[in-house]
C-alpha cells in the first residue's frame, strides 16, 4: 500500500513540475530582462529612467508581501500536520527514532557547512556601500535588518515565546516554529478522536496555504522583474556578477554535500561504493532533470526494494517518509542565500544571528513545499530570523533553476544514504534476533 501511495505522490509531484516548467522559463526571462533594464538605467544616469525604476519597485513589494502572507499559516500547519501524522511509535519502533536522529545530524552538518563556507566565498564580492545602503532603505517596512544583537542568554530565553500570537505578529519565526513543534507533539498525545478533529483543521489550512503559494508563484515573473530592475539600477553591472557567484557557490556546496554522503552510505550501509552509486543514479538523474524529490520516489523505492534488497519496511515506510520530510540540500539552500543577501545589503551577521539562521533552517527544512523553488519560499522565515529584508527571496527565486537542480540531487542522495544506513541496522538486528 505504501508503495502505491508513494507512486501516486510521485506522479502528482511530476505533474506539478511539468505544469511549472514554462513558469520557470518565464521567471528566468523576467530576471534577465529586469537586470538588463536596471543596468541600462544605472549606466544612463537618466533621471527619467531612474524614476521609471522607482515606479516599478512597488510591484516587487506587493509580490514580497504576498509571499509573507502565506508563510506563517504554511509553516505552522505543515509542522503540526507533520508531527501528528507520524506513524505510531509502537509500529516504527527504533526505525523512526533513528531516522529522526539521522535527519537532524545531517541537517545540522549541512547548515553548518553552508554558514561557514558562504561567508568567505562572498567576502571578495565588491558591493558599493552606498548601493547597499540604498537597498536597505528601499526594503519594505518591517523587513529591515535588526540594528541590535541580543546577548546569548537573552537569545536562549527568547526561544520560547511567552505569547505565540504576538510571535506570529512580530514575525519571530524561530519562536513560532518551536511552539508549532511543541503543540504538534502535545496534540499527538491526546485521545485519537479529539486529535483527528484538530488535525483535519490544520490539514485544511495546509492545503489552502499551498494553494495560495501556487497562486503567488504564478505572479513570480512580474514580481521578480519588479525586484530585479531597482536592484540592478542601484548595483549596476556588479549585480549580474554577484548573482553568478551565488549560483556557483550553492551548486558547488551541494556537490560537496553529495560527495560527502557517499562514504557515509558505504561505511554506514556496509556496501561497496559501486553498488550504492548504481542504485542511487536513476533517482539522482530524475531529481537533477526534474527538480523534484517526489518524482524520484518510484526510482528510490525500486532501488531499495529490488536492487539493494533492503528490509520491506525501508521501501514501504522509510523511503516515502524521507522523501516527504528530509531535504538535506535545504541546509545549503537556505543558509547560503541568507549570507549572500546579508552581504548584498551590507549587513553583518553576528554569532547569535548565524546560530538563529542555522537552527531555523534545520527546523524549516521539514516544511519545505514539494514544488520547484519550494526551498526559496521556505527561506523567508530564515531571513526573518536573521533580521534581513525578505526582498532577497524574490531575487533568489529568479536564479533558482540551476541551484535547485543540485539541491534536489543532494536531497535524493541524502534519502538513499539514510535508507541504506538504517536498512543495514535493520538487517543486523533482524539477524541477531
């Protein structure tokens, strides 16, 4: 049954991607056109053209506000539904606990890698301080970078919100995420009849939020164009170079992450490198070309069940669970853009802010929508946790095609690695029993 459900989910994911292919091309064209127009405005030094760029800018602000509108209900509902929909611990036993531990450790490593490498990688980019100041000044109200940094003890105390409603209104996403996870755990402990009624409400909120996200994404070409024009007008030709550097850093780090997963699979899964590489390749090819982990799910199920002959619970339960929740590529795909946006806006991120970025990225990665560009949409809470203008998310969305291909391949490789490592443990304990 799990196999049939997995294939159905994969078919829906592939269909969603096919429907968004033309939209991806539109967004890319909008980005290039916006950058070209903005650079032309910068080089012309024309007052009329500068006024045109400023006149276009409010459309970008409207697009960003539409994204912000969906984030809180999307993240809260997806986390609560995800926590409460986990199978009965008496059924999954040690497999569920080990899977969660593997995911958390892997995501922490990926986020740490992104935070540590991105800073030096972008440090050589030359951004005019006056241009960065102009970008900060143009950021929408309420999205400005925080000018003060809390002490570590205050940061720890603030992790638990005294008022979750106020945390939502203030955009304190890390506090809100912690509340949502705690609420979901508490909800899973009450009587099933009462729990089901509440969960259905949050499932409805989640479905409606995903529908809103899809509507907003349809407006992405207009929004990205309106964001790119004033960006390039203020930064000039350096904007194109900065974005190209960002694409290269995310793609390279995702590749490093993929390569690091191979020895983990070989050692932890007790198998030969060639065996794992051949089993993972079909799913990786599907992920790279389709930018969808869900579309690669049938290939992963076939590989774990037939090619690698792992225990039935791996293909039937663990692989669909990993595909829906475990996105190790988001560790790089959410931290690197944050550091890039901070550099673009001339904002220095201190240790406490970087820690908030890493923790928020780990937690938010479990609620990334399973659609192309979903990591960038889910990046908004991480931007807010760092106190950065979320206009940066719109620009990142415009150049996300190539990084998303590498991130999705990392996601699938992480899923396959977790499957073989945990499958090896299941085999060992079954033989010992």
